[in-house]
């Protein structure tokens, strides 16, 4: 914008004028200036053309089925939150009881090693999966999505 | 397909103001939640697309923003409008994505500009006018994608999403008094970029 155009207001008011957001006094000042100043008029016309191009742009939208997810309800979150500790507690109790019974009934060292080794292996695998799931929960953006 | 600024409603909108729907959603009415989601998710997607330039990333960001929007419904200030609040979440999600990928907002802009222009569609039946208009729109959106993020977002919020200056101030977390000057600076830079592009073309 040439400085010699004689404008007595901040250039940003031209954008305010374009957007129709100026108070009456400023709007009048800008309008009167634009009547006399060709360079400011050219600038406003150019900005208006770009604004109109942006305003009338149309974009392809994703189909509705991509939006089929909704937020899961509070009750489902509570049920899930209570359900997992119950399942884990049940698994620990049942496995612990089975190991105890097996230990009591086995008569030699090999049987006891097979029992403890098998249950420990299964327990470690379960723990590994559980830790992975807990870690993923912290970063999974879809954890609250209900399909 | 959505044309700005016709984002306020969707086919099958049951009506009611956003504030009424927020109250109903908080009271546990599932239909109110669905209506709010359907009314605003397209705008959330478009803003994410215009800031990121990538359709898949925009969809991920918009989905996550909608989930956070509903998760924080209880703290929503009823005096405010829903859309600026949702846009604030979208903008934060976009910035988080850039941070996670350790990218600056300006990285990969030429690809983003190309990807964004591929999502543009025309609705008129005049092929010749369509071609000219499409080329102009492609030039403008490519130039927009090449602007610094702060300038791109203020133009998109005002000129595409038709947000008021006070809504823009809320989304960008800046004083309302600086919106006009920042917007004008951004428009000037966009215009200069288009003129430079026109000379090189």
C-alpha cells in the first residue's frame, strides 16, 4: 500500500471494512477515502475477490458411514471399568486355587515343575498382553469410540 | 459436499439451538448428542483438512475432537457458542499432531496444498466457467497452504467458516483487538503470494 495515498487511518481498517465489522464512524471514514483513492480501492477489490473465492469453495466430504462412531455412553465406560478388574481377580483366584490343588495332589517333583512352569508361562503371557493393552489405552484415539 | 458457509445444519436436523441440545445431551438424551455431532462434525473435519491438507489426518483429528468435545460437555460455558469451542479443540488437536510428528506447522506445505486442492469440488453446470473457477480456487488454496499456520488459520476461520472477530479471538486465544490487524496482515501476505505466483506462472 503506497504511503502517499493520504490515508489517515490504519491499513487494517480496510479488512474491517471488507468484513463489515467497523463502527459507523470508521466505516464512513474508509468509504470516503476509497472514493478518492484508487490504490486502496484496488487493494480492497483484490482482497474481496480472494475472500469470495475462499467463501465459495466446496470440498469433498467423507461419506456418512465414516462418521458412524459416536461417543461411548457413561454406563458402558463404568461397566468396562468394573468388568476388567473382576475378570482379572477371578483369573488370579481360579489359577491360584488350581495350582494349590495340583501342588497338594502331585507326588513327585516333575509333576510339580510341569504344573508351576505351565501356569507361570500362561500368567506371564497374560501379563504381557495386559500391559500392552494398558499402554495402548493411553494413546489410542479410538478407545472411546463405539462402533 | 459442503460449501461455506452453509455448515449450520444437516439433512434431518431435528432443530433446537445448540445450547438446548447441550442441555439435553447432558441430561442423557442420546438424540441430542447425535444431532449435535451431525450438526458440527463436518465443520470440524473441514477446519482440520484446511489446516493439515491431508484427508486421513483430518478425519482422525475431527473424530478425536468430537470425542473430546462430548467428554468436556459438562464444563461448557453456555454463554459461548459451540462452534468456536469445537474449533479450539480441533486447533489443539492439529497442533498436537504436528508436535507428535515433530513437524513444524510449515513442513510439507506444498504436498498439503496439492492434497487440499484435490478435495475441492465444483457444483455448477458450466464446464468453461468451472475450469476457470477451479483453477482460481486451486491457486488460492495452494497459496493458503503455503502461508505460516497462524496466518492460514485466521483467514480460514474468517473467510471460509465465517466466524465473527470475537469467535476468532476465542479460538486463537488472542485479544479481540488484534484480530483485525492480524487478519489484514495475513490477507496481504496471501495476496502477495498469489501475485508472485501469477507472475511466475
